[in-house]
C-alpha cells in the first residue's frame, strides 16, 4: 500500500494548492485547519494541529505558513519527518520589510472585505504563471477565512523560533518573491521556482518529493 503523507497548506489556502502535484506514489492526507484559540501562538497551534495525526513517525509536508507549523511539529517530535516548501525555519529568515507589519499591524484594523481585496490584488507576489493556476489561486484567496488569516499573520510576525530540527528538509525556489531565496538556507533548490512551487514547478517538485519519500 502507498505510504500515507500528510499535507498542510499555506496561509489563506487549502488543499487545492497541491492539486497540480503528481502524488500517485503516496496516499495524500490533507490536514484541515482548526479554529485558533484566543491569543494562541504559532507554536501552540502547531502542536494542537499535530494531534489530528494519530500515526507514529509520520511524514508531514507543509507549504509557506504550513511549513512553519511543520517546523514546530518537527521540533516537538524527532521521530517524524518534516518537509517544508516555500517556507522558513526561523525568524531570521523573514525578509526585513516584514518588521513594518509587525510594529504597524494595519491588517488588524482593515475591514474584512478590504483586506481580502488587498490579498487578491497582491497575488502576483506568489508567482503563479499560467492561466489555470492564476484562476485557481484567485479562487483559493477568494474563499479564505479572513478572521483566521488575521490571526495567522499575527502569529507569523510574532514567531520567535531560532531552532532548526535535524528531521526537517527545506525546499525553496530561487524566484520566491514573498520569502526571498537569499534569506533562507534551503536543503534543496528549485531554479526559477516561485512561492507557489506546487503550481508553477509541479513536475520538478513531484519528482523531488517522490525521491525524498
């Protein structure tokens, strides 16, 4: 039987972000978001989300925000294997411009409809190139849960992790505009890959995941 692999999507996204990948080599299981508790940290949320996975020593893959959650899971459970895509492992890998949003949290003050409009107008930074990918990305963002998005942005900006667990693999694209490649120390590099690697470089990423798993 194919091995079970658990997938966690990114901020404002869901399992559709992985829909272009060829996952015929495994049994993909997509972890659904749970409602965050009031003032819950990224680390605490990650450990609560991890409880949805009952399997011992699982392989868990996370993209972007999901990768940060996987990092915290890998720190807490050294028997699991974590793979993060288009993400970062520590606070030092964030681009410097993100500090502005931390100290001037305008995302907390904007009306839901306006914040979603900003997210839609900024989707170019994610890097989807083909028409069908852009259309799917637009739909994913349109369906995003804005209260959850506000909490997630706050938790990301206040994440203080400095530990990189040994059971973590980091895949990153050189053309990532949101989390620049120059800021991270990736285990595997995908040339010209953008932030939405499972979309724009799905063939190369599928091949790499098959090799790693």
